[in-house]
């Protein structure tokens, strides 16, 4: 989510103060959750996916961790 927000939503500008930045980020998160469809959520927004009953089709891969035990 952070990478998408940084690359798609945050404009390349400086904010005058923290309040201005916080308001902009609140609007960005609202758009991310309510307007932008997500491939891995079956092209639904997170808000709609969260309120949808039943199981969504799986559109992600399993990630395998290959962690080797540390020898002591």
C-alpha cells in the first residue's frame, strides 16, 4: 500500500505544514480505499471487498519463505 500511495497519489510538492500534509494524506487514503479497484481484491475497492459477504476469488500467489536455520 505504501508504495502505491507514494507512486500514484502523492504529488511531488512540499506541504506548508503538518496539518496540510495530514489532510492530503487523509484524502489519499480515502481514495485508495474507496475509489481505486485492486487486482488482488477481484477488481473491487478495499471498502467494497471488506463489506462483501462470502469468499473473494483468490488473485494472489503464495509467497514461500526460505529461511535457513541459524547454526549455533
